[in-house]
């Protein structure tokens, strides 16, 4: 499975490492992903999602069901 958040769609970005002597080399910025198990009362079962720390905050605020519905409308979660 790739390093993509299943709720927000966050994925790796590319940029530069810049040394003290200002030499630039390419690097990637990875999202802060966690594999979490969430209970969905509407389904009556648990779902396992790979989500970013930002998505966990959204789930705590809006609820897991609303986040799943929004992600499927955006096409991030299939």
C-alpha cells in the first residue's frame, strides 16, 4: 500500500535538503501516517485505515462516518 492518507489524500512531497554550504540535494517529505482501527456505529463494525495525524484530528472533530463520506465523494477513499 502506498504512503497516502485514505481520508485527506495527503501524499509525499519533494523538495531539497540544503546544507550549511548551500548545496541542494533532493529529498521527500513524507506524511505523518498511522494505521488505525476505527469503530463505525453506522456499519456496526471496525474499519482499518491508514490516516495522517491531521485526518485523526478531523475524525475526532467531525466523526468517522462523515469523514468517510467526504473522502468517498472526493474520490480519495474507494
